[in-house]
C-alpha cells in the first residue's frame, strides 16, 4: 500500500526525459562546437585588423572631409569636398601624380620582364642553383631604407657609379642632383630591390606548367619561341597577372627611396604622392588635405590595378 502511494504521488517525468537520459536543455551539435572554435581562433586577428587597419582607414576617410591640425586644440572642422577641390587645383599635387605615374612606368616593365627572364634562366637544374636563387632574393628581404642608404653612397660624387665611369675615362655624373637623372636613379634602385620577389613568384608559375604540354607542342613542331608564346605565357597568366597588379600597388606607394635619396628634389622631380602626403601631414600638420591625397592615390591605384587584371585575365574569363 505504501509503495502504491509513493508511485501515485511521484511527479510525472517530462515527455522527452526517456530519450535524453534525464539531461535537460538542448544538445549542441558538433558543428556548433567547430564554429565556436573557429571564431575563437579568428577573433584575435579580426580585432587586430579592425583596430589597427580598418579603424585608421575609416578615420582617415572622415578626416579627408575636414580641416584638422594635430597641434591645434580645436576639433576637426567639417569642410565637405573642399579638400578634394583644393588638391586637384594644386600644381604640386598634380606634379606628384605625374611623377608617380612616370615612376610606375619606369619601374614596372623592366621589373616584370627582368623577373620573368631570371625565372626562366634558373628554372633548370645546375650546380649552385639554390644559392643563386637565394642570392637574387636577398635584396627584397633587406630593409628598403637600408638599401636606399647603400645606394645613396653608390650615387655620391665618390661612389661606385662615378668610380666606374672614371675608370673608363667618362665624366662623373650628379645622379641625384639633376632633375633628369634623379627619378631614373631611384627607379633603378627599386628595380634591383624587387627583381628577386618577381623571380620567385614567376618561377613558381613556370614550375606549375605541366611538362606534357611542352612535349605535345614539340611534337607539333613548335620551337622554343612557339612553346613560350603558346604554352608558357598562357600557363603562367594567373601568376603574371598577380605579379603585375601587386607591382603597381607597391611601386605607386614609393616613399622610402625618395625620402632617403632625394627628399623629393631636385625641383620636385622625384616628389611622389606618398612623399607629398608625408610632407603635408608631418611637416605642415594638415591632416585633412593629406588624408584627401591618400584616398585619391588609393582610387588611382585601385583603378589601374583593376584595369590591369581585367586586361590580362580577360581571355581566361571567356
């Protein structure tokens, strides 16, 4: 009688208790744990990018519409598009755009063609090939400021290049003091610095082309030049497109070599947009106009990089 009473007064069990083994609450699936773990790994990098990359860019965009000097206690004064109107009417900024475009055209073709030629030359086994590849790549991993200081001595009156000319009885040159030679001198240093990087990337592209395609082209009677045009170039087109686009982005932001070698001179012949931005921001303390220049440079780089990518990869997209 007592056991019957206990059974009668016992609280009813939930409907799903038997299936859940007495556990309460929804059960998390393994995919939710995987997503949670993934977010935990991504969170530090996301916070870093947001705080140190995305926020400064957005803040710079806001400053480009204001008049603001960090040495002033006043808050930024909103000007609208006045900064952009002023810089597009400024001959110094227009000259900096022209110099930057000229600089890109000076550096880009020899950098890409030279990197491809080097990649073709070392894309075969020979004694010391690893050492040669490493030696060609080393200039790229050295600080650009340190390289610029070395080339500053080489361009000096008693430097390597003038000693070389003197050995052949040729007159000495004022490499960095003449407006006709200063920008080509900076471009030569930039080419020498970046050749190794392009060589490594294009070498990877060359080694990814299947050898069977060369064998088939050879059986069809194609010579080396024909194989290069119809097998090598189509095979490395994606890598070549990437190299050209990244070179445009990298060269158009040239600053360190100009700062060390010429300080924008003589007569503004080497004043790139990036150097002018530094001058406007940190010498004249005009953060608003400097930010506007930075976003105009960003727009120009983006447009030319997109045009390059579309023109070089257009055949593959059809």
